[in-house]
C-alpha cells in the first residue's frame, strides 16, 4: 500500500472565474415606447427570485443581471422557471425561450435551449419546466430568458418586440477536477493505494472520486467506496488513474446526494 498526495489549490479557480463576452440581443424599436412591446417583470428559478419594473436596464430590450444573481442548479435535475411579463396588447402572440450555457463557452447554442418557443400570456406569472442536461461538467455558466413576438427568435437575434435577461449559474454537482501535481494518481495494479488531498479545505468537500484507464479520464467511473480527503483505492488489475471531484460550499450549493 502506497500513499499519494494530491495538492489542491481550489480558491483561485473558484474565486476568479472570468467570463468572456456573451452576445447582446437587441430590440429593433428600443425600449418600451411602442404599443406592441413586451418586457419581463419577474424571473424565478431555483434560489433566484428577481422582480423588476423597468423594460430593460440597457433601454434596448436586454438586461444583464449575472453580476447580481446566481442560480444554483444541478445537472440532470428538472426545474420550474416562473416568468411574468407585461405587454400593452396582450391579445397578440408572444413566445418565450430559455437557454443555459452549460459548457461556459459564452455562447447559447440550439442544444442549450431548454425552453423552446413556448407560448406565453402577458400580464401573468407563467411556469415552464425544463431538465438540465446531466452531461454538464463546468462549474459555472449563464442562463438567458428571452420573450418575443416572433416564433423562432434565437438568443442573439435582433427582435422586433422583445426583452431578454441574463443570470449567472453555478452547477452544483460539476465541481472541480483535481489531479496529482505532475500526473494523476495512478494505481499500477495488484494492491490498494491511499490518496491524500492536501491544501485549503475550508468550506470545501469531496463530492466524489472517479477512476479511468486513461490519463484524460475518458469514460470515467465513479468509485463509491472512496470518500473524503483521505481515500483508499480499490484493488485493480491494470494501470488505473484516480481523481477527486471537489465542490466549494461557499458558492451556495446545497450538498447533493451521490450514490
């Protein structure tokens, strides 16, 4: 049995997350001065419940609240998002879409559109259900809510009458992948090894341990018998790599259950 040390430097990664430039959608007519315009007055999802009375902070059909509100959501889970809108002519047809940037590439792809062109009735709070993809591995992302009068409008198009709001997201089970300094912890087969994580543990916890037969961790397997900051690997009969998935409690995630 050998002991391996994993030096964990978590705070720099989690505290200095720098977003790139997301596209800024716009409204052709700008503001709320036209009779057919629509705008968002409330968004409620997970721990976020934000109400506003203005058309948009930019005055052009878009508000970025990502620096003020962060939705803590878990990949693979189903959520209800409640949205209230106001429109002077509620008899017209209006639609809503919601995107979640799950790979933190600062874009909203069609695959990330979790609510797709659903109809809405203005001047009322309406609920929409979406399931977050379970394949998300990034710890951070962004959620965009957009309402409009043209079916099929995407996250970045200029709308005729539209409004959009952005919120930051933290993916609570995504965590941070940490490996041994130099190389991942590797068990060369034939025995069990003890892996110890060293570093600043304040407010942080080991979410789960994973193993793989390759250094890139393609198709990793969860190791339910391994837990905590000091963990013994199972006995393996071939070269096997191990890593810990770390979660920072400071970001407000509820501790998920891992089987």
